[in-house]
C-alpha cells in the first residue's frame, strides 16, 4: 500500500475542511508510518494506556467508548478512514477511554516524536491539527444533545445522516448507500438505548420506507422522510475552512 493510498482520505478531508495546502500534505506524507491490522472488536487502546504514538484510520471503522463498572458500554464516537481518533494523546498522556476496532481495520501508526517534530518545523500543521480537535469536540457536543434530548428514532436518523455526510466527504457514499458496520447492540450503545429498542426503530424505519439496513450497509430510501426525522444541521461538522 503506497503512502498516497494510505493518506488519501485524510488529505481529502483536510483540504476540504481545513484548507490544507500542497506543502502541508507533502510534509504529512513524509511522516514515517507503520501499518497495523486489527480484527473486529479488537482493542486498539485501552482506558489507562499511555501511548507513545497516534493512529490514522486507513481502512475500516473503529469507535471510542467508555465502559462503566457493571459492564455497560457507551460508544462515544465512530471513526472512519482519514480520521486520527487518538490525536489527543499527543498532549494527554493517559487514555481516559477505549479505542476499539468496529470492523476489521488497518491503521497507520505515527510516533508522537515524529508528529511533534513536524509540528515544530511546520506550524501550519499544528494549526490544522488544532482545528481537527476542535471539530472533534463539536461532534462530541452534538452527540451529547443527540443522546440527551432527541427521541430514540430521531437519534438513529441523526447518527446515520452524520455518518453519511462524513463518508461522502471522502468519496465513500455510492447512490445513497454506505457502510455502517454496527450491530443493533452497538447502535444501542451509541444511542443509549437497548438493542431490543434499536431493533424496533430499525424495523419501523424500514416499514416506513425511510432506510434499509443490510449486511453492514445502509441505503437511504426516502431523503425527504429522513430529513423530517433528523432536521439535520451540519454546521457542527465545519465542512469548510470558513465554517
């Protein structure tokens, strides 16, 4: 796998959302990378770990999550190709959550020392990463609202539209169909409801002709009905440098 292939989703995202310049991308492409492969549900980082490297999602999906004392888990975010899900570990020494492979996935591992050297030599890269972590925080805020205030069927619709918009940005949506490899249990963990309740919501959305879930993919059947449910305002994704 070439560095161009490894970096392509990240570069597309940073050019679109942060206005990354060709010289920024050239500097990022020069970073030393090590590819690691993870299996479905394999931990990448655990709560309490003290990592010395960051990861770039190259292929597949992973999630951040927290597990409470009785074993229940809350999925905090979903990460797709081009994401740097543990970038905060550059400045926060100890992990305060888990990072887990949601599907079989490939990550490019980048040593903290290499990233810090690059940021010191290329301050614009530091600005790009700072913006990236701020957008990450904006997405967290929206997830708090989603779990805390929206009805369960609206929560699921919102999660799906957000994922579609993020995947569309990197060219991973085809004819309104895209990958979403979450089980009903995992969707429930992302929405804060039981898997039984999630099953009811999915069944109703299918009956209403809004969405179709099949083998780890979602197809939008009726965009108007979906938008009525979700009332999606994508400003929090900050999809351009001026947004």
